[in-house]
C-alpha cells in the first residue's frame, strides 16, 4: 500500500482493498444525499463533481453502513474515526444520521455538535439549522472495551460543541475548514505521529492537516478534479500552517482536573482561551 497519497476511486471499493488494522485515526464527511436540485434555494447549488447527492435514501444508508464497517476493519484497535453528517428532512420526516451510525461495529464514543454559525437553507419550516454532527467512533482495544483510553485534558476542555466557521472555497461546494480535521487528529493522537485516512477526501483538507501534524495519510476521492486540487494543496501545505498553529493553541490547559483534585480544589481545570469568549 502506498502512503501519503490520494487514490482516485469509489470509497467502498478502495476500502475493501486495504489491509486490516492499518490506520490510527480517520476523519470524513460523505456527500449528504440532500437531493441536489430539490431542496431549497442554496442546496440546489451544492453540486459535486463525479458524485451524485440524490441517491435513493435506503441505498445511501446501506452504503454508509458498509463504508463504516470497512473503516472499522482498517482502523487499528484503540483507534478513532470522526464521521461528520447533518440532519435532513424528507417531506417532514427527520432523517437522522444516528439511524445508520448505530448500525455498524463501532463504539459510539460521543456525538459532537459542530456549530457552523451558518446554513444553506433559510426556509421557515423550522428554526435555522446551523449545526451538524460529528460522531466520534472508537474501535475497542480488546473484547469488551466499551470505554477506551482517556482523552487528555487539553483536548477534553474544548467541549462537545465546536464553534468552527465553515470553509468557503470555489473549488469544492462544501469543504472542511482545516481546523476541524486538525482538532480530530491532534486530539485522538495527542500529538503523536500516526496514520490517517479520509475515504471522501474532497480537495484534501484532512490529508493536509495530517501532513502538517507529521502523520502518514491516505485519501480516497471519486473525483479526479478534486483529487488534483488536493495534490496541489499537499505540495503547498506549509502555506496553511498558520491556521493549524492557531487551532493547536486552543489545546492548552493550565492546571488539570487531577492536579486540582490532588490539591483539594473543587473547581474544574482552567484553560487559557486562545481568543475571547463571546456570547451568541
């Protein structure tokens, strides 16, 4: 298997060719199957190169279950996978990603709320939906391991609600902001080098974050056009380092909970914020 590259191909097909227990962590966001030209005044502009976003919903969900199970196989015991998706509605019926996230072999460690602060659909049927979900999935270290290893305090104190503004890039309709996969990878590995996978790599944000963090990586992307952009970004990855460093500065804690407990202090650990807190 070749490292530090992007394979152009279908996610499930490529995953089935990869060896067991290869990667330490993964991050991805598949096409959301939002219906392309049938779901609102901005959604009709979210059109992907090579991929359709309007598959029959049962087929889409079955494919996602299969992809997640293949990812479980290729992630090492004790490894993590971060799966980003959003709530959708079909004729008033909620389509929740937990429906298929719960139908695979992973242990669901946590549901993280990605507070984007903006969303595509402004119709008045519901309150403005400005958040998405990130499912932190863990592969047990040994049979019966439903808890996993403890997250370091400098990461845990970032909380389960992530305020990260979405990325705007004309080369892709819905790319990750660099801070999101960087947070996932850095928190899961706690700064250690490791192997990272993204089966829906898009224009390469996850693999760029992995490279900047000193990790090996493999991306899979159906679109040759997006893969080419990703290769270009990898060549110039150092230009994106300032954004990575700004994210890493948020992973700081002055006194851990364990230290405070040892001193008989009841207050939770404090973290020096990288930017002033603001009320929404």
